[in-house]
C-alpha cells in the first residue's frame, strides 16, 4: 500500500471511529501508531503527546501532524492532519444540516446520555496506561496531583502550570542533573 494512503487511512479510521474526540482517541492512536504500524515507540508516543498538548490547536490534529512528519516528512504531516480532520468535518457538517430535525428526539438524547460514561472510560484508560509508562517515582507522582489541585482548587490557568513545568524542567536539567 502507498505510504501516504496508509497514513491517510490510518488517521481517517482514528477520526471516524472515535467518539468523544481528543483524549478518547488516545487508545486507538496508540494502538495503530505504536502497536500495529510501529511508527513510534512508547517513549516517542509520550513525547509526541506532551508536545501536542502543549502546542496551540486541537491536540489530535497536532499529534497527527507530528506523527505524519515523523513517518513521511511535511507531506506526511499534511496527509495525516487531513485524515484526522476529514471524518469529523463530514460528521459535523451532516449533523449541522439535520440537527433541528432530531435534536428533540428522545432516542437520540438517550443515545448521547449512554455514550457519555463510555467517553469518560475512554479518556481514563490511556491516562492510566501512560502513567505506567512514565516511570513515576514518589516525587514525580506528586506532580499530577499538585497540578490537579492548582487547577481545580485554586483556579490557576493550565497555561501558567505548563510554563512553570517547562521552567522547572530546564532548571532541573541545567542546575541539578549536571
């Protein structure tokens, strides 16, 4: 199969068959990109995930761009981004065209109520899996807890936390690790 077609079809499948967007797509992205295609290893996947979350924009599109770039350069990044975005674009376009005719339908509302808990599980599973692959120790395992506390209890913007984390990482690398 042509590599560009393979990149496009892989990300189109991810985009088409994942309900809940973003974090709910992580298990499928990891399965396809790390386990099946072997385009990235586990550590590279975690690095791409961290960079994609830190970069502006939709993080799944960011991930597809980084992965496509890694696999086949600039053209691969464009193809991967199109593959990720196209299914959602078509679905949203169709929903927008017919939304008024079914928005009050009880069956449709029940379907969405049933999907919500599944989406929470789809988000939780990769987070638990990623935490195992991060080699957390008793000190670094406090970082997610402190981050959650700062965001929820003190309403500190995640942007400030990301900047502080980057600065602390630089400080650790240059002053303590050396």
